[in-house]
């Protein structure tokens, strides 16, 4: 099993356990290759967990077969925007704050290889997707592990 997949699964489990809601319904959380929403398949409001487009950072630690590996994981809230600039803004801001707060505590990811988690600066809403009728709000994590290779 890969460490990255274990990390993605742990982040998905964390989001599901948080049971964040939009109105009275819990947000659906999915693991995907990239942040995307499929009409007719996905819920109107969902959180997509995916690995980022950036390459993993790999640094040998001193001598031997131990490496510090950096993975970037993206958590993306996708909501309909009803072609306006106000719908769901309060919900998106609340999700963003609650999500950041969960990763600002010690040991936020339950994977033994994980040694450090940092929140990466992210814009509030991706403006390039607004015209498509969706709001994509993303928070990225830089996750560092120590991994032994033989």
C-alpha cells in the first residue's frame, strides 16, 4: 500500500467524521484523482480529496535509506453558485474555517509515517470556475513523512 493513498484515506475519514453540514445534510466526501464534480452523479455540495498536481518532494536524510517525503493534498469544496456572487458564501467561509482548524492541531492525520502537516496558502474561491456555475474553494496541506526504503 502506498503512503500517499493511506494519507488520502485518512483525510477522507477525517472529513467524514467531522460531519460538516450544508443546511441539514452532511457534506458528501469523495476521493478523486483531481477536484471535479460530475453532473447527475455527484451531490450539489461535496468535498473532493485529491493529491495535488505538484511533484512529491523527496530528500535523503543523512546516510542510509531513510527519506523525508513531502506530499501535497488538496481538499476542495465544490458548490453550485447559481450564477451569482453571493450564494453559499457564508457556507464556504464556515467550511474553510472549520477545515483549517482541524489541521492546526497536533497530529491531525492518523498515519504513522506522517511527521508534519502544514496548511498551504489558498485563495478564497477559484475565480476561473465561477463562470462555470460552480464555486471551488480549496485548502491544501503539505504533509511530510519519514519513509524507509531498502
